[in-house]
């Protein structure tokens, strides 16, 4: 495994549409492994393939120390609304309030080629939305409903 370079806002790759994954090749498996290591190293909540320079529909979301690997993910159900704090490894030191569904269900393929669904509420729902947005070239700053002051960030992040 390897720690990959995380591209930062301003890099045009973050604004591009990702291509779906067809066959799950050893290269895709290696990418998933490297993305996981990169996410652990960066201590983030999620990571999408374009953030490591790969325009494929792949993302990883951390949930209670487990990693949910999403290949060709799609949000198939949304419920409720939340306005909470969000950040991104590609936009360092920026925290904003975004409006997201309180609960989402995602359908995706795992590394074995099996389709599955996962439902997340709160932080996990935000992470699913945030990472899947990356696959369409969207950043959380596009969606932000309010910019936080440094004092507010400190308070909300503890
Ligand atoms: Ni992000």
C-alpha cells in the first residue's frame, strides 16, 4: 500500500465528472487499499478517487473505525434535513455549515463486485453526500449555507 498525494482546491481534477468502474481489476483493488491508507494517514472522514487524482466513481467513508468502500455509489433515498459543520481534505482549514439530508441510503458495489446498500444518519449521511458529490466535481464549499467564524469552528469541533 502507499500513501497518495491529496490534491487541493484549485486543481481542475476536482471539478471533473468521474467515470463509472466497469470490471474490478487488481488496479482498482490497489487504489482502494491506497485510498484507505491515505485516509487513515490524513485522519479524515472520507476520501473520493478524484482527490487522489483518479477520475473513477470510487469513494471511502469512515464509520466508527470501519471503512465503507463505495464503487459506483448512488444515493437512492433521502430523508429529513440537517445543517451541520463540514470540511474536506482537499480544502484544508475551511469549515462550513452545509445543508444535507439527515438520512440517506446509498447503493454501491463492493470490492468483490457485490452490490449492497448502506444507510447512514447524521455524520455518516453527510459523509456519503460529500464523497458522492466529489464524483461529480462538486465541493462542499459549493453547497455551504453559512461560513463559520474561527470561534464558531473551535466551539463546534471541540
Ligand atoms: Ni472532500
